[in-house]
C-alpha cells in the first residue's frame, strides 16, 4: 500500500498563488508517476498535472502556463505551484501515485479561489 499526504491549499483571491505538496510513504518502491487531479462540485475528477520518474511532465490545457509540477520521485514527493489562479480552479485537489498498475489517492485538499 501507498499512503499519500497532501498539504497546502486554502482560500486565495483571483490572480493569487498557492503551492500544494504531497509526500508518499509505505510501499513506495517503484512508483513510476505522481501527479495532481482535481474535482469541482458536480463535476468529474480531472487531471491537472503529472510527472514521471524520468521527469516527463503533462498538464491539462486549462492550467498550462499557470501551474508547474515538480518533484523527486526518488524521495516520493511532488509539488504543484499554482499561479494566476482563477475562480474556475476552485476544487478539491488530490495527489495521485501510480505503482504496479494501481493508482493511489490522497485525502484531498480544498483550493478555493474567490474574492
């Protein structure tokens, strides 16, 4: 099993910034990708950004140029720097780790963008 603990999140005004962090523990051997997903009220969970053990990153079109994912899968940590936040970025953000064909999820952290 892999346990994921997220930190960061909160309330920010439009145009502001937040940074999310996630740390994995447990059976962390051979995690080959980590990332962030989000789920807004009444919507399906969607990909935000991912990073592989080789450093390859992938972003949703809606966050390209505003969000940056970084991390060290060797130490099983990943961060998401979110800039120029918009009200439509409001959601619960979930950390994800992929290992052995399985996906593991954190508890989620709320991000609210509002004036």
